[in-house]
C-alpha cells in the first residue's frame, strides 16, 4: 500500500506490529504527523487523547442522530449474533458512547455492560438505566472469562498499545467468545485515491490506522482466530438500504467494496485456548 503523499523524513521509531524501523513520515492536510511502516503498512500517528479531553465533546461529535445510530447498532448486532454459540450472550461494549449498542442489545434481550473513558458519557448512560462503568486506562474492572462477546466499534484506533488492549479484552472473554471490531480502512480505494486530501479520514485523535491485514495480524498474535473481515461503509446512503441491508448485507458490502466506496472494515474473531508465539511479520513477495 502506498499513499501518494510527502515521504520526506524518517523517524527511528519501531513499528508496534512487526518491529521495523525507521518508519516513513508523511503529513495529512490537517497537518497531523503520521508514520507508516514500510514492511507491514501500519500507520501510527497522532496523540493519545486523555479521558478528560472526551468529556463534554460527545454530544457535539457523536451524539447527533441517536435513533439512526441505534439502527446501525442493531444491524451490527445481527452480524454478531450470527457467529455466537448462545442466544442470550453477555456483551461488553467498549467505548459505549451514548448507548446505541447497549440499547440495541437490550432490545434483543441480551445482558450488556458498557465502558467508556468519558465520565460525561458514563453519567449520561447511567441516567438512562444502562449498566455502564468508567475506565481510565487499560485494565477492565471485570473478572476473567466473564463475557460471551466484546464489541468495539471505532475504538481500537484510539488505544495506546494494540497488543495489550487485545490481551485485556481476551482476559475477560470466555473461551470460544467473540470479539467484534470496526475501524477505518487505510487500504480503501477511496483513501488510496485521495490520500492526505481526504481530510475527514485522518483524525487527530487516532493513534493508528489499520488495514485488514495488519490488524488481523495483531488479532491472531493475541490469541484469537479470525472468522470474518467484511468491508463496510455508509450503507444508509444507498437506495433502499434500510430494507436491503437487513436481508442481504453481504451483497451491499460487496457493492461498496467493488465501487471503492467503503472506508472501514470489521473483524470477527473467536478466542482460542493458546496465544501463539509472535513471529516477525514480513511483507508478502
């Protein structure tokens, strides 16, 4: 993968996935510094938001169109349900935001717990009678093997350490449990075509941007078996999307992928018994 932008500097910073250094630097139109691994294409950039930086901003950034977000969450949970081995799972929602996924899960009769770094978000969700807990770091305040499924929609790109985060998620997930992720796709044709001019894609609050390949490697290295990696996009922008998606979402996903209009991907992975030895990742010939 090659983004058509300024590669004028290198930084002797190690890639968090494969250990390669130096990393190549280029600048987005938002003047966000990013470093790309020349071996595995992992993009590492930005600064890690402190929890207090999220407080008060959710209503402005993420709080609009909550009903639409609940519908989107319900469609996501349809996919999650299809890979679970129980009809009544206990779900942990990472980055629960204003509660769209928790509401969708509650309507399905699932037990659901949400966590978020924002005290404002947690207070808002608790007032709506959701089981929601504030976290301020990597550790999750739950016993080992206490959830059947973990969902994390647009969360993994914000964390400081991907491996440690996935390992902690694995700890609270029962054997055979499922983790479901969604994150922006750096290998999307639209991103490749527009590069740094695609200002909406390059967010200063992100710490990583992944491809399905390099995030898949992180997932496999931390004790999960990949089940599916579908591309996703703004399905509600398509005609009759609300009807068609619930019936044939894979057909629409294929259309988005074929036309280069997807800008994110999902990962569904199952916890396995053993964590494999980490091997150096090398670009395929």
